[in-house]
C-alpha cells in the first residue's frame, strides 16, 4: 500500500456540510483513499488506486491548503490544471524582524485569513 502521511490538519467545521463530505468529495475527485486520525489530526492519503498520479499529489496539496486555513472551495481550486500550492518561508525574503512582520501582514487578509 502506497501512502503519504501529512502533518496536522486543523479542522474547519462548516455547519452546512455533512460530516465527512469534504473527505468524500476529495476522494472522488482524486481517486485516492483518505483516512484522518481525529485524535492526532494526522491525514494519510493512499494513492495506490489513483488513476492519475498528479491527482494524488493534488490531494496532498488540497489537504495542506485547508490545514493552513484555506476554505474548502478555495482549496479545491488546486484541482485546476494550472494551479499549484507552495508554502514560502517569509524569512527567506525579509531579512529583518520588522520586514518579516510587515510581509506577514501583507499576505493575510483581514481577520488573519490567508489572502487569495
């Protein structure tokens, strides 16, 4: 069984979504099997049955995006052929503490949500 295990997933509960609906939607869209450990928040993605290996990688990106605060709808945009997810370390671009804080504020929308 080929699995890739991701770190911790912060659950953003939406009252209008049935429990597990996001996981089911992601499994159908990517052809993967996903298991979530509710206690630790660890997510495992089994891509053994995936028809397209690129979609298996996109499943990982979608989970990471949602774990970083993207809404389900925005995260699922990563299924588009021309979209990808990358995390940058601000410290690589801003070389002082003041510039790090200023850059971080510029990347967040009001309320601390990710911009974009």
